[in-house]
C-alpha cells in the first residue's frame, strides 16, 4: 500500500531544457485564453487597456516565476509552495496551503476548465443570440469529469498518456486563431483596433478582476517547481521559465489581436465562446464545428492534468498527516491514488454544480494570490535568514518586494466590491487553524485523539475493502 508514490530522493533527474519548456508552456496554456479575454474588456472598457492588462500580467508572471525559480533551486525538493512555507515559516502556514489547495484551488481549477469545455461543446447547438443553458453546460462538465475520474482511477499511465496526446492539441486552436487574425487583418479589418483606449475605465475593483481574468490564463506557471527534483540541473529552471513564459505571452497577444480584428465589439464583449464565434465569423458553419472540438481538447487536457496532479497533492498531504490516511491509499492492482482521485473529483463536481465560472475564478484567484504573496515573502526571508544556501539563480530583490505589493493589492481590493466572497475565502482559511491544532499538531482536545485514531483506522479498512472489491 505504499509502492510507487515514493519520496523525492527516488525521482530520476531526467528532464532537460526542451522537456522543461514544453511542460511549463503546456501547463500554462489551457482554458484561460478561450474564456476571459472579453471579460477583461468589459472590466477595463477598451481594447487597448485590455491588451495592456494582459501584457502586464504576463510580465508580472515572468517576475513571479523567477522568484519561484530561486526558491526551486534553493529548496530543490519537489512540493512547491508547501515545501517553501514549511521550511521558512513552519507547519501551520504549510498546512494552510495544503488545506486551501486540496480542498479549493485544485478542484476549482478542474471545475473551471470543464465548465469552459462545456460552453464550447454546447455552443454549436445554439445560435449566437442564444447562449447554451447553464444546465446543459454543467451536465457536459459533469459527464466529462466522470470520464476523467475513471481514467485517473484506472491507470496513471492512461492519464499521463491522455495528457501527452492532448498536449500537442493545445497549440492547434492557438495557431488557428493566430492565422485567422492574420487573414482578418489582411482583409482590412484592422480598423476595429483604432481608438484602442477609448472608454478606458480604471476603477480599482474592476482592474483587480481584469487582472484575475488575465492571471487565470497563466495559471500553470507554478507547476515547474513541482518537478524541480527531476531536472538534470537546477540551472535549467530559470532558463526554461525565461523561454516558456515570454513564448506564451507572445501567443496570447497575437490571439487577443486576432479576436479583436475578427469580431465586432458588440459580439466580442458578450460572447461566451469567443474562439468559436471568431472561427464562425470567418468560416461560417465549418468554424462552428472545428473550433469547439479543438478548444474542448485543450480544456480536457488541462483538466486532466490538474486532476492528475491534484490527486497526488492530496495523497501526499495525507501521507504527511495533514489529511486523513484514507486519502493516501494506493490501489494494490492499479497503482493509482484511488481515494484521492475520487475525493478531488467529488469536490470538483460540487464546485461545478453550485457556482458559475465567474464566481470560481474570483474565489480561486483570491486564494491563490494569498500563497503567491507568501512565497514572495519567503524569497526575501531565505535570502537574509539562510544566505549560505546554494542557489543556481538569484532574483533581484526588487522583484519579490514589488510582487508582495501586487499580491496585497489583489487580495485586499476585492473586499470593497465583493465583500461576501472575500469574507468566505478568509473564513475558509481561518477555519484551517483549529483543524490544524486539533487534528494535525494535536495540541488541542487531546482526549479526542484516540477516538479520532480509531475512526481513521476504520475508514482506511472500509476504503481498502471497497478498493479490493473493485
């Protein structure tokens, strides 16, 4: 019941620069570029400002990734934020990250990707003036979640193989949209980009949501630090990031310009499947068939990769004692984290059913930037507390210092316009503190611990029986 979920010391250093660049670019490109560009325009009021926001977001993500590169080379054990926070600040902040990532950000990310997929798969069956019903979109998302759950429970190799196949399909809609943009501009549609900054609005609360939209499109940028221990040399990490992130920025800028040159503004702003509407505008019904398929494959690949990784984060958290042992069980025949996959899938299904994409994006972004900011603090903390640590790369300290201010702005400002959602996020994080002291560090309610141990043992036995029967 242990098997192949080994420690990082057993991981083979086999990933080169090309592998690292493709993994980083592949995890970044997902549903974001097909989901949020028009909402960014709605928030800031103009095409020109929307492009500036996405460009600034890309530059900030590049700076953030360089901070993570320093952390990844100073503390090369795989584990990402959990490793950094535990090393710098102790068990409680690390548990808080595990709590939020396992229960919220990972399954929310799966939910957002599958809801986006549902929009695009349903879009060909409805006219431009009649968007797909929410119930239809959610039904498609749940159906594909069941499929991904089955694949991830049945075989890690199947899941990884599916991700590998879908990785190559991710670039197809990006390339197709860039070509459509070039064709549109060559036909004289560049006039749609004139007066690009007219009607620009820079309200702080709207600007935060615009940045949330754009940051979601770069959401996979932290994943590089989860395979640091498998790189042939730690020096490859910053090099791969400096190549991969600007490459994605350029692709996104070209796609953004393509959207704007192809679609009239009224259609651009209200579209819920903007890539499909752009393709249909150029190719008619043929675009209505081809583009949804390509985007759906891209979103499916992202959701599968997120479920694959999220389940393993949950399983490893269980083995560290942060979550019940039942979530760390490995199927004796299939060698998959069976219970962790089911747990993550149930949470993703919950988020799909009770919330829409906008709400999930807000909650995800708020929670994520709390820990991004904490990691930027860790960069400065380690530089002064442990200057002797070997580092293959050092970030200029002005970068993490500035990014701490950015993170504070992105976390504090939503309390003004979205107080209920922000308070929910804050309460969810605060709830982790009594959980930590009662169940993890066991400093409180000690008489309950024997009962908790018995309940945990029984849950493991029941889960083992169900797994073995299956």
